[in-house]
């Protein structure tokens, strides 16, 4: 994993993790890697892994009971909320960059759809 | 916690090498002592180990003035060149009562070091690996690393960076001097900036990113280029 050195590392890993939960790579109710395994896999500090899991617990995306691996929440509405959050953040970033160069909304939408469809087709062909 | 208080040192009358240097090294953290060349970084590590005399200052670990819970990894190989890697490890194992042979063997494998290679024939990167291996195998809670990344190729740096994300870090407080931080920047917890023997700035690296959107290298530029 490549890190942006100007953004907190734990936030980048948190985002990485949320994406995987939303995409179903870490499934609802299933165990997730230990903090140590995550640190090892992403080559991050154990402290950072701990902070990420703490955040995920605070946001109710994972649950941790004593002496057993942490699990992804069973509550689909919490996962849906994370999905909405990822979408909102991505759209916000996109709008920031579009707004800065003052492109009218209609033009943005046409180009957006075009690019989206190209991407979708190339994925289907792959 | 390793606590350094009021460290002072001057060579003759000409200059203050260390001027009232105080800081702490907590367990389970990687603390980085940053400074340009000749700012007194290595002198601080040697002073902590009692290897150079100081004019004033105290070093305490959990409130006690004992040094046997600190291991020092120097920047140059201190093992005799005629020894093989295996002999050097056996020598250290006999010398240090808390030596952890399992760690030594695991790291030998991870670093792909050959027991039969002579220290004198090792590349700079491999010498640094032997030094690190010895430091971790000494099995002490605090580890002082003097420029473990200096003049080492990218892949070796990445291997060293891996150590900092591994379980070998658990329960350890690490103090590292360096000015080459690119490969380890995301692993550093705290940064202490040194200039002319004085601490001029101390930062928590995640806080620096979160509050100011700055990297450790951004901060280095600010601190040393003004």
C-alpha cells in the first residue's frame, strides 16, 4: 500500500478497510485479520493498526469480544451508512476538482456518463 | 519510559555539543531523532549508553539509573572483520544473558544472511542488517539505532522498514537517528528535531498530518531551511 505522507496514515488505512467491508471482501459477521496481521500485511506500525480498529469499533463497523478475533458487524444498516459515506466523500472530491475549473453541470454529467461507461465496458471485457 | 534530562556536553571551550537536551522515549513507539550532519545525534545515543562523558544530565529507565535495559546499535560494524556472521552471533549470545537466539535465527533467515560470510566481506547494507539483528536479539526493551538507513540501497531500507511494522516491535521503545526518512516516514510515531545541540521542535507525526496536512519531510524543510 502506498501512503500519502500528508494525510494521517490511520485515516488512509481506515478508508482501505471500509472499502473492503463495503465491497464485501470482509463479510458481514465474519472474522477479520488480527491487528498484528493487518500491520504485517500493510507494513504499518502496530499502533496504527490498533488505532484503525479502535475507530472501526467506535463507528460500530466491527465488534471485538475478549480473546476472539474481531468481527464485521451483523447490522447491514451500519455497512450501508459506510457505503453512503464513501460515496459522499468521493463525490465531494470530484465536485471540488470540477468546480475549480468551472465546468457547467450538464457538460460534467455527459462526460461523467461517457467515462463511467468506458470503464464499465473495459471491466466487462477484461 | 526512557527519560533523558538536561544533557550537556562541550568539547573544550569552543562549543556546546549538547545544550540542555531533554526528551523521553516511550515503549511501543518509534521515536526519531532528526538533525543534519554534526548536530549531535550520535553523541546523544552514546551519552545515553555512557560511552562518552557528559558535563551534566541524567538517563533514567522507569525512574531508575540503570542501563542494562537499553541496547545500542552503532552505525558501523563493531564486530571484528575476521569473524563470520555465525561466529559474531555466537559471540554475542555468550556475552548477553538475555540473548534471544530464536529472534537471531529468524532475522538471519528474513535478511537472507549467510552464517559463513565474513563480516569484513559484507556490503554496507548487510553489515547494517547484522547490527540490527544483534540489537533485536539482545532482547532489551529499549533500542537505540544510530543511522540504520544511511547509505543503504532501497530494498534493504524496505526490509528494515518491515522490521518496524513487525511483531519484533512489540514492547520495544526505539530511538533512531536518521536524516533519510522516506522509506520509514509512515512508521515514525514521534520526531525530535535537533539543531546545534538543542532540541528545537518535537512533533507527533500523525498529529502533524491531521492538524497541518504536513509530512515529516515538509516539517524537516521548514525547520532546517529557515
